[in-house]
């Protein structure tokens, strides 16, 4: 198996990121909308928030996963960060998500002074929930009818990890 390399995203990763989030299963399990434009991805990756950290996972120099970590700005919440991620369907179950999330946990625990990581995950996504639990995330609550997916309102779990 090839090595998974984690690095910071560059604007040149826009097409690969668009490809990942255009895949029906990936799009359905995030809050992204279908049919994203390359221009929007180029803009997004060219204008990252100063409090944001966007990472990609590469196998043989191909971008196969992406994670965005955003440290919260309000003074009383600077110890918190939110995250979202997606992995190319063809590279699932190969450690890509684990490598990305491990890098984000390392950033938070050892570099950013973040002691609380937060996320939402669709309640019917057991693989993602298991990955987050592996890193110490716990379900703190469930949001009923949180977001629309394929014409239905779907529940999500609020999960968090405390250092």
C-alpha cells in the first residue's frame, strides 16, 4: 500500500477537491450541494480564513481526501475548532480519513491551543461516527431534521472531543 501524505491545501487542489465533493455519497454525507463549480472551489482555496487550516491527503501525489479545520474566533471560544472532511470513494477504508483526522488532532493538541474539537455527522453514517469515536469524539446530542438530503430531512449528531 502506498504512503498517505498529509499537506496543506493549495489553490491547485481545487479540481481534486471538487471531484471528491462531487461524488454522490461524499456530497450526501456533507452539507455540500450537488454540481459544485470549479470556480467556487478555486475561490475557496485561494481565500482561506486566517483561522482556517485546510489539509489534503495524497496517495502517489493524487489528492484523495480533504479536511477543513476552523478555529473559532469569538474570544470566549478560541479554545474550540470545528471540522469537516471528505474522502474520495475509491480510497475509502485505506486509512485516508484516519490520517487526515490524526493530523487535525495533532494540530489542535500540540500547536493551536485548541482543547475542544466539534463536528456534526449524519446519524446514519456509522463509518464516520466510528472514525470520530476512535479519536475520542463523543456524541453530545442529536439534531432532529438537521439538513435536507435526497428530499428528506436527516438527523445529525453533535460530536465533540475534549483534550
